C-alpha cells in the first residue's frame, strides 16, 4: 500500500522539489500540495493522507498552528505530520513535538533521508535527527517543569511500559525496541498505545516530550541503566494493516505566498 503525502511549503521551488522527490520514490504518492498552513489543514481534512510534510513558517497559518489543528482533528492515528524547515531553534522543535508532530527534519537533510523519514513516520515511528535531539534534550531537559506532576502521572505505567517509554524517548523505533526488550513488534506497539493512553497524549512525540519533562529521561538522552531484564514474553501476532486506497492528487490552488 502506497504512502499518501501532502506537501505544505510556501516556497514554490522548494515545494516543487519535494513533490518531484517524493512522487519519484517507489511506494509514495503525493496527493496534494499547498502553499500555506490554512490550506494544509483544509486539504488534510479532505484527503486524509498518511503524512503531511509541513514547513514551519508559512502565510495565513504557520506550520505549528496547522499541525495542532490537523492532529487535533485526526480520526485515529492519521495523518502524521513531519516538520521540515530551515529553522533548528529548540523552541520550534519543542513546540512542534508538543502539538503532535511525529518528526522534525532540517531542509538540508539529504533527499534519501527525507524519503526514508516519510516512510518511517507513516509506519508510526517518530523521527528526529541526532543534532535536533541533542539540542532539544540539552535545552529543555534542564528545565524541571511539571516534574512532580510528571512523576505522579508516570505512576500508572507498569515497569515494562516505563521501559518502552524510555526507549521511545531515546529515539528507537518499534523494531529496535522489540529487539532490545526481546518482545515481538506487535507487543511493543500494544505497549506504546497503552503508554499514550495512560499519559493522555495522542502521539509518540508528545510522549517523548512528557518523558523529558517528567525527568524519566536524563538530559543527554541516555536510557537509564537500571532497565529490568525480563524473560521473553510470548510474541503477540502483529495486526494486519488495514487496506485503503490513497486519494488522488489534489489540484487545489494554493494561496499566494507572502
């Protein structure tokens, strides 16, 4: 099943390049392109893509505000938003993840990494480049905002769920977590879903932000060494992905870029 994508960027040349890159990649269909955040929200509601590749600074509505609306209105887990920008300021990153973005890349990321990132986010994993992760953690993990509240909200998590959250916060995908904890990937997906439900968040990225703020993850993103070693759990059968047809490419006119 192909991954359906909307590209949102106010720079026509950049947008055209991204569309050409993704449309020319096997298994990816660009179903729409827009030049401002408001149109991104509208088109995402109309087409229900798997991924919205979103610029941060755009006219009418910026990418972060658009992401908040798209994620808030999403039915289920889609669409996922992957932020792509020239701005690597930690406050942008932190805010974007806090409103539900699934990943954050810089525009100087190599083309093949952008394609890989779209596939990673579509599969349900979170993606942040190592440089961005370091800046994010070093800037914000020193701030112990909501530490007491965070520890209280971590209370309902089981030991295994806490282990999974630590590894998600360290940037590991489901397959890597499964290998680390000697579980099936389906079991890891179930744990991640339960963690998000107990924490009251609706994305892996928000769970990561919570892990930083609660003090569960140490400032440099290292996973705590006291991870409990457990016996192998019985593998749970992975769910078969639902089959749905990707929407056709939208021809909606963009708003003029400012």
